[in-house]
C-alpha cells in the first residue's frame, strides 16, 4: 500500500534507491545505494532507466533537460540509479493520488544554467 510511506523519498528508500548516509560530527558523507527492499523492483527500475539513458545518448526520444544535465556531470550508471529513484518517486505519487502520468505536464526548462 503506497499510503504506508509518508513521501516518495521514503518509498524510494524502501526500494533501496537512496544513498546510505555515513554522517558524523556535522560532516555529511553519502555512500552507495542501500540495496534494501525488493531486489526485482529495484533492478527493473534501474534497467528501465538505463534504457532511457541509452536512447538519450543515441539522440532518440525527448530526454528531459534534467537528465541531459545529469549525464553531463555523472557516469551513465550513476545517472541510471538517479533516474530510477526519480521514476520511483513519480510512481509513488501516481499510486497515492490515483492520477495517470501525463508527460506533457513536465516543465520545459533549459538544460544549461546561465
């Protein structure tokens, strides 16, 4: 039941798509993903995100400016986990509200910050 999670971040953490926190003495240190939760669901989300990234790298589809900026800064594998995290949060929101996904509602912004 998606209503058991107070937010999409808690849902993504339950799946195991959030970084492990190793903070001490006021220093924030973020580690690898926790790999908690349902391994099959996590692997399907990461595989789907990897497919989206492959299509974006080959110039197919309409990748979001957020994804293009992320790929410019991070390796494709890290970007795939970040995209899977984002997809999980969107899925949680859709499950809680009962809405259908509408990609046209996504804001159009520049990929390059000035």
